[in-house]
C-alpha cells in the first residue's frame, strides 16, 4: 500500500502529449502516475480501516496547496539510472513544506498501526520510466528537464492498494482504497 498524490486528468494529458513525441524509452503508463508520500510494504488486512481513519485525520490538518511537475532526476544516479523521474516545482511558497508535512504525517500513521514505512528519504517525484538494464541517462534527463506541467490544486491524497502483476503487461494494478481530503482554505 502507499499514500500518494495523483495528478489531475489535465496534467496527465499534458504530460502524455509531451512524452508521445519522445519515443525511445518505455514510459510508465499514465494510469500509474502518482507522487508517493509513504510506502508500506505490509499493512495487516485488519488494520486497513484504522490506517485510512488515521490518514483522514492527518490529511484534514493539512491545507490545500498548488503543485506543478518540473525538473528531472534519476535513481540511483544518471550514470546508471534504473528510474527516470520528474520532480515538483513550487507553484506557491508553501508547497514543499506541505509535501514534506504530508509525507511525515502519512509515515507516522502507518507506523502507528504497525506498518512502518520503507525508511527511504522522501524525495517528491513522479516515476516516468523503469530501465532494465540501467542506462547512462543524461540525454533523457535533459529531455525531461524541459517539461513543466500546468499547476494544479492538491485537494486530497489517496491511500492506494497495489496488486502486483494484475495490471496490463504484468504491471501492478492500483486500487484507491480511500480519498483523503485536505483542509480547504477559508477566505476572509
């Protein structure tokens, strides 16, 4: 299971159009695009509802914010990239702090129900390609680095179950278990 921000359809369409003109890499399917805030390898079935409740409470304490995809990177590094990704560009000054806070809150919720997060440092990103075998990716990073998505309002996050091997081509199939709304800004 994981907690993620899923870009809206307009952003997915815009990014799809950008990638369609750039063949040569097997891009991740748009139906799988998301920014993972927390990944939990093992959530006991009987604790899923409790996790969703804790996440709902924590999400309601965080404010709606704007976000855009911008900047590119590779894991573990450009010289031997196994993953290409797009980062996030601040559409307002608080977006980075909101992302970090959401990630901390999601990880704390998982730990509280006995499903500790994976322990990796949080790097907000959207996975664009998984490369087997790894490649020298400088050229692709330059291409991805030219992209900037339309900004959007992040109004909720999702708790998602990943069903390995059940999607097209043996990919995972994602199922949204719960949509977790963020606190709406009160206008004065």
